[in-house]
C-alpha cells in the first residue's frame, strides 16, 4: 500500500503526501476497508522503510513482465537496441546526501542541493531501464559504461551520444558480440555531413548506406511534406490567443545564505536585493 501511494506521487508529477494519503483513503472506502488516520508524518516514516531489497524485487518483476512481451517487431533489423546515457538529479538536502553527493561548486555553501550523477541503460524494446549506476555528477559518463558493460549481449546494438564514442568502447562491445553506433566525438577530425554519414561512428559495415542514400532522403522529405499539408488550420474570425500564463511567478528572494542565516527583506509588492 505504501509503495503504490509513493508511486502515485511520481505518476501525478510529484504530488504532495496529503494527496497520496487521499488516494489511499479512497481505495479503502471503495474496497470496504477501514480508513487509515490522515497523518502525513506516519506515511513519510513508512515510506522511509521501503528498503532497497524490496525495490530491487519490484524492479525484477517489472523486467520479467516486460521481457515476456518483446516480439520481433520490437527489434531493428534483427538487432536489440540498448541506449546508454548519463544525467543528473537533485537530491533532498540532508547531511548524508551532501556528504555522498556534494552540491555544485558554483552554489554558496548551505544554499544549494546535492546533485547525483546517473548513468543508465535503457531498453526501448521493453520500455524499461535495465540498470543504472550512481556517481559524482562531475564524473564523465563513459566511466559508467565499464560497470554496465554486462548488459550488452550478442545481437544487441548499443546506441550512445558522443560521450561514449571511443575506439576502446566500440572494441569491447564488439568483443562481447554487440554492435554499436555512437555520435562522433567532437575532437574527431571529420566535418559533419548527414548525407555522407560522417556524424556517426559505428561497428556496422552496412549502416551508413541507408542514412546517406539521396533517394531515401527524398522519400522521407516527401512524406513529411504530405503530413504537413494534411494539417489544415481553419480560419476562425474573432479568435484571439495571446501568449500569456495563467499564474504569476512568486516574487521570492533568492537564497544567498543558509536558511538559518537568511534574513527576509520585507517589501509591499516586490523584493529588492539588500545593499
């Protein structure tokens, strides 16, 4: 119950704990169960008890469920696509997170949030994240590949951006039976030309041909133009659609000091920077 309530917060774009508890109450009423006490602190404490072993088991069940539904049309020319990429996420401002994943150096001490780097392997055929590693957000993405290398099997096609474009990486994937295609590294001496396929580095011997064939490019452009012609926008006299937002941003100050040292500057309508 706690897991599904927690998951609902993500699915509803980071809704509040009170909203999650309201969904639990609604579920209990629908199923004839007694309603829990509306106490968000109790829910938050219960959420902290969702241990890693339980979440790993949930992940394995999702992977198994998705893998059983992979069919031939989910492959690309018989190859299983596996995308690898890196990103970063902002964590809660706790002493433990600050110690493990320090905040960016450009932020004043005590005023920012810890930032964690993430490198993961995405399986488009299943629509799931196969695995990921966490790291310092300043670490280069390619270092995560060496820990995730085992997820690329024979018959897979590894897809990545220019951060993963190295001959060593391509050779290691080829050694394990996997093909690869990466965005060409910015330091490689090659002028970008999509018709010639020089934007990409790949282990596939017959891959660049379909990209650069003029006839296929012309067919794709023709189909695109045909789709555009079908989208007819009717003339609606008197209709006015100004570019505006419904809500105004709050005129709060920027936090330039830790919260316990910060002094709020009172102003009737707008904050001003202290002298």
